[in-house]
C-alpha cells in the first residue's frame, strides 16, 4: 500500500470535492456559486497533492501554456458570470492540460 501524507489525503479530497461541485453546478442549471467553488477546490486540491512549486511548474510548461491560459480564463469568465462561455473555455483548457 502506498503511504500518503495527511496533506496529500486532504488534497485528494479537495480535488474530488472540486470535481463534484463543478458537476453539481452544471447539473443545477449552471449555478455560478457551485461552479466557482468547484474551481477553487479543484485548484487547491491539485496544489496540495503535488505541491505549490510543482503545480506552478505544471501549469506554466511551455507546451501546456495554451491549456493553462484557457483554463484560467474559463475560471475568470465563470467568476464574471459568463457561465456558459466560461465552462466551454475551461473544459477546452482542461483537456489541453491533462490530455495528450
């Protein structure tokens, strides 16, 4: 069994809760509060799982910069209440970041 530190365990939970809140926000007619909370929980969880320096290194790799810009622009658009456009841009950025 892999030994996980408490910080990583909390990070895994935060990431899972972030994805859950994002999914609930989409299902509840694009609820802006749930979507924003999901975004922040997801980012906080990723940071706690892999650490702040590795998170910054991941998001600002030269080959992943387009995905990072789209993801963070989508988060900002959701916060500015442009929900549908924000989700589209964010999902596009998510697939560019975490896909091949």
